[in-house]
C-alpha cells in the first residue's frame, strides 16, 4: 500500500528506491525517508474546556517550508528505537525515548497491525521543540504514514485519523497538512483553498512554552471577545496576503505573553521591521511575521535577527509529510 492509498490529499511522493521484504505474499518496504513540515496558526480561537480536560478550539492551520528529516528502517529487534539529533544551531533539549511522540505513535499503530517488525527512526530536527510549530505532531504523522506502508497495515484515512488522535490533537491535521480549518480538539479537519503562496519570518525563542501551561494560564483569564474564522478563510481563498496579515488572531497570545513577557516586544519588533502582520503561533513561543514576498521576508529577518534566538524565512508548504525516498 502506498502513501496515497491512505487517502490523504497532497502527500508528496518520490519513486521508491528501497528494496522490499517479503511477508505472506506481500512486499513489505524495508525503509522510507520522509520530511515532515511545520505549521503555523493563522487563526486560533479557544472555546471552552471539555470534560476530558482538553479545550475546544477553532483554528486555521497553514503549512510552512521548515521540516525535519526522518529515516524509518525495519530492524530485527522488537519495538521502536528513536535516534534524534538537533540541526546546527537549533535550541532545545531532546526528549527522553519514553517521552518521545514518535515512540508513542509507533506503539499506538502497532496495536492495529498484525506481526509488525521492529523499527528504528533517525530524526534530524530543524523544527524547534515546544515552539508552537507542530514539529512533534508532524514527526508522529510521518511515522504513522510510513509504518502503515512498511508494515503493510492497509489502514485507510478514517482508521489512521483515529490512531492520530490517540497520539495528539494536531496529529490528524499533520497527516495531510496544507491549509485547513480544524475544530473540536483539532481533529475535525476541513481543507481550505489558499490561492496565495505566502512568505513568513519565524522568530524562534530558546525557552520553550509547554502547551498545557499556556492553556492553564488562558483558563485563568477573562474570556476574550468573540472573533470568527470566516473572514480569514475568505481572505485565503481570495489570495489577498495583506488581508490575511490584517486578520491574524490567536486567543492564546495573552497567556503566552504572561508566561514569557518578552514575546510581546518581539512581536512589535517584527511589525516595526515591516511585517504586514505578526502573531504567536499556537501556544508559542514562536512569533511569525507575514511578508509581501521572499525579498521582503529576508529584509525583515535581517532587521530582527538580533531579537530572537533564531530566525527562519519560509514559504507556504502544501503538505506536511513529504516522501523523500
């Protein structure tokens, strides 16, 4: 079964170069390499805490061209071994093996598959950890898609979405990526047309913010004014970059600013440098600015480089899980 067979739109795929293994009349792929891309939240509204402890949200995800590389290989021993390294200059501490979302994703899928092999996953991280960019969720989605193929699992879209939600709230979106409206915990996904390829400046901070802490801080604040996602969806469909930039919204921004007060100033720095709009992504601490084009984005990045631990200039990205080999 190929990645496309799971029914996820837009998964990029290159021709297979790996030899296969034979099992019960099927060809089981020995290894797959993928790149999993980050996301930003162009719009995020928090509705209420649910009885299960999660929050109902309404958000518009947008994929961006900053990605981690995963090399997933079959191995003789059982279980899932994860070997992770940070790309040069990337801040953050690596999670322990038992805390790694990749391990969790593999174990959740293993319960749905007959006779799965052991696997090793080597990861080169370029997406900062605990940064509001969905790096871990993208890694988990990449592992679910690749292991479904490697293990000849045959799980379709609905089943993979069920497994993805077991792993994390953003993982269902990351199975496809692109631009999408997400509701409930984030697992109800409706693809949105986006007629403009945009350029962004990502301002990275070296002190992570944990989503659970930001949501807890949000719970203690007064409810925000109600803002709807429809104007942002219309602006994306019209391909109006300036209108998109003017409609950026994130209910969690106030909570992130309370926990990391310097973020408010960093957002202002992006605007002072010429960004058409700026916003915290997800639970932060990444702050992004919208640019007119690549040259404008690079000019903004040069202006704010000293204000952040790291700065990346990235375009829109239409898929999260990109097949490399």
